[in-house]
C-alpha cells in the first residue's frame, strides 16, 4: 500500500473481482474499504452456469443494491480457474479488459485473496490487499455454502432472506 502524507493513496479507478457466491458482510467490508480508496470502483461478479450456486444475476443485483455508489457488473464466462496456466490467465485478462467500462484503468485491484497480486500485475494496476486474514468479518462464501444456518448473521438482509428460503 502506498501512503501519501494525507493517508492511503486514492486511485482514479479500482476493481474487485470475485464470485460472491453468496455475497456476505466480509465482501461488503472489502467493497466499502475499496470504495474509500477510489474515485470509481467497479465490482465484477464472475458467473458460470457450471459453478454457480446462487444465480450470477441475483448476486450482482444484491451487491448493486447494497453498494449503490459502486458499478457492479455480472461477468458471465466459461473459463476455468488455474493460477499456474498462463494461457488461461491471458483469456481471463482479455475478458476483464473487454468488460472494463472506462477508457483507462483499472488503477488498483482490491482483493483479500492471493490471486489479487497476479491479477493487478497483469492489468498494470496496483495491488491492494484488504483484510486477508478476514479478521473484520470472519467468514467465507465456502463456509456459508457448507453450513448456511451457522452464518446467517454474516449476511445482509436480502441475501439472508434468500438463503433462508432456498437453503434451510
């Protein structure tokens, strides 16, 4: 993280990429922190019919509702995830660049996961790690999918309502 004499650096544009399957309060924590560090923040909700547990369009709608000052875009794709495959990385970068809504940027990639550094480097952006230890909201989407009833308190109301109706 680069600090100016007035505090953390503020970037013209920022990007967060994730599945958000389902979105939880830890995701909202990261989005809020990133939004404080950007003039414009874009959130890409990766959606793949083969992997999605919650429909991608619904996840994007929830995040847009919860974060109205952030540009949320569903990014549908059929790409696998293999961080050791350079050809696959190139396809991911091409996809993200094709969906990027601004003429320049992103200037920063915000993430709490290890792939954020590689993604930022490949996009020519700064990598900004947000709560990698998940200390502020100790939950993951995997934990919620595996045991939804145990983590309802870490879901925003629209997500919680859906989880209660569909998974419990």
